[in-house]
């Protein structure tokens, strides 16, 4: 499997854990104390780091750190928007599209020669 594909796959998995750790408690643990939610979130976030650290180490073989970071941001937004819409029940608005276009502009500038 190519390095960049391996990196992207690991970052997608990492972001699934990250998004749930950061925002899942807003729906699932509303009635729990914040410190219980924090402990649960930290335990979920461990899996994020177990995927994210190897992803960045693997990706660093072929990409600059700035490129790794912008890939991470694209994936983060790509995972978060469906999560916000379907899990957190936010209403769609055009700001999601505008944010995506801004991120795509950032991708262009990070990857141009």
C-alpha cells in the first residue's frame, strides 16, 4: 500500500475516534458530571493517538509536516460535518461548504511546488 494511502487511512480512523471523543459526550453523557465525560473522552482519545502517531510517522516519509497537517484538517472536516449533521443533529447550512472551499484552498497552497 502506498505511503500516502496508508497515512490517509490511519488518519481517517484516528479522526473517527477523535470526533467521538471530543463531541460524542455532548449527546451521550449529558446527565454525567464533566469529569466523568472527560475521563471517558480521554480513554477514547487514546485510540486516536494510537492511530494518529503512526500515521504521521509513516506520512513523514513522503510528506512535509505542513502537508500532513493540512491532510489532517481535510479529514477532520470530512469526518466532523457528517457527525455534526447526523449525530449532533445540527442543521445543514452553507457555511459547511464555504469552510470546505477554504480548506481546499489551503490544500492547494500546501501542495503546490
